[in-house]
């Protein structure tokens, strides 16, 4: 064995579950960039491999299929449990707990040193089904026999996170909003960068046994404060009208009408906004003295300024569990962008000399499609002019180039 291979084998192996989702995808990249040995577990590993950085191992595993877990956990030092089932049409709380039990048992058998889990803030009394399930999953992992660090967070602010995109969708689309009483419930939002910092450091913090660590930004605010601050930073004039009767349940149904793309998971989140989700202990500062979380204003500003970079990274809707079923198209949205990437094979047109041309009428079609996409995304005429011609595939069929289109929207 060479010295480099020996050094590689000695580094602790970190397993990231849920790497196809919003948090897991960013954590995977952060750990890899920091030089860690990273393995990712996915139900459909082929789909994740095309997005994973070089050097990241991707294996098959499903927490609801116990037989698939021993191989995924073999040799693992620290396992990140970042899985939820909120979009399932079945009993999501039951599935989350069953998955946690199977994973915990397999981790114990594999002699995993530590589990790191990201759960939700909130007291243990009167919790919504969503938050109660988060707490129960944490309890199952902590009681498994494998030392577990349970990080509990509230609203995560970052371009692409479900909570942030719900705020964005409502404020961007509705100039006048009816505000029920629950919108004044206090929360302690945290920037996605701070969440990744806590998760990354949790693998090595000096603590014995299991512990619950509450994490949050530096501000305690209401959901109304979040919407007002987002509107202010976007330069949008919005009117908020208080109403006394709109319950979280009714609000969830209304959300499905206003923002149907978020309805499946968003309704479950809305049900939990009646619960105050703020940090009540100082253990995070004691265990993670080097992390100083941002406040609400800076977190929102960072999310908006990083939007172009994060456009190419993970979103909450990338996770299979977020959509419930496979989409027949590659459409997605990020901020003001609307991307619908499709691929259609057509016969190559004959040029006037009797040969084939990959940039004849096919190239024109690519230019027209790119220009249309650019207009949808708000690109200017100068940007639209840099369209990409079609290319010839190995089978002889013409297809648009897989490079980024003229508006910067990369097909998935």
C-alpha cells in the first residue's frame, strides 16, 4: 500500500444520508472540500453520482429496507442522518420513525462511533405532527446505543430551502396578504451556512454520549418579521392585514392554492408554526465556540446575494421525498428564474450539398429555444445573442448543447 493510500484509509469515513436533498447536498460538498472521506447513501445512487464531487463514494441504501444498510454503514466513523418523509402520501411520521429505528440498529451493528441528526426546535408539549416526529426520531437515535448529536433548528434561511422559498413565494406573488395570529409566533431562523458549519463540526466535538444541541441565528423574530424583511430587501411594497380566524390548517389549504408546488410539504410545515421555535439553552455556544451565527437581516441578504451561485446547487425539491412521484420533466424554479429543461431527439436536417449539418435548422431551433428561455428568465438581448448551437449525438440525432444556455440555466 502506498503512503497516500495508507493516509486515505486512516482518515475517518463520514456517511451522509439524504445527500440528494437541500441540506445533505450542501453538507456533502462542504465535507469533501474540507478534505474528509465522504460516502453518500441514496435510494437511487446513479442519480446522485452525476452530482457528487470526484472522490465522493455513492452507495445504495434505503432506511426502509434494512437489508440495504449494513453495506452502506460498513467502516463508517460518523453517520449523518438527514432523512424525512413529509411528502409521502402515507403516514410520514410512522415512516420516519421506522426508518430511524432501522438505521440506528444497523449503525450499532456496524460499530459507528457517532450519529449526527438535524431535527427541529420546539418544546415537547403540544407539538405539531411534523415537529413531534422530528423529536421522536431524535429520541430513537439517542436511545439506540450509538452516541448521537441531535442538532435542533428552526427556519433555515437560504436560497432553495423550503422555508425560505415559502416566504419568497408568498411575498413575491401577493401584494396584499391576510395575516392570521400564528404569523406572530416567534422563531429563531438560521442561515444555511451556519447550519452546515454546525453539522460539519459535530463529527469531532469533544462530548461523551448523546446530547441535544439547540441552534439558531442571533435574532428572535416572528414569521411576519421574516416576510417584511424579505419584502424590504427586494424593494417590494406589501400590505399585511391582520385577521383573527385563519387557522394553520386553513392556511395550509390556502397555501396549496397560492403556491401549489409547495403544497405537499408546506402544509405540514404550516401546521407547526403555532409552536414557538426558539433556542432555550446555551450549549451550542459552549460546544461550538468558533461559530457565531448570523442574524435574520444578514441571513436573508446572504441568501439573495448567493442566489446565482446556489442556482447550480441543491434545492429542497431535489430530494425524491419532496415531490412524492417522479416528474416527467426537469422543470424547477429559483427566485425569478423558471427553468424547464427537456430533451427531444430529431432527425438531422440535410444541408444544400446533400450532407448533414448539426448547426443548420437545428442550430436555429436551439437559438430560438435559448432566446425564449432567456426571456422567461429576464435575460437581456445581449445575453440572449450568445446562444449555443445544436450538437450531433453519436447516434446521429441532433440535440441542443448540454452547456449552460444563454441565460445561464443549466439543463438537469
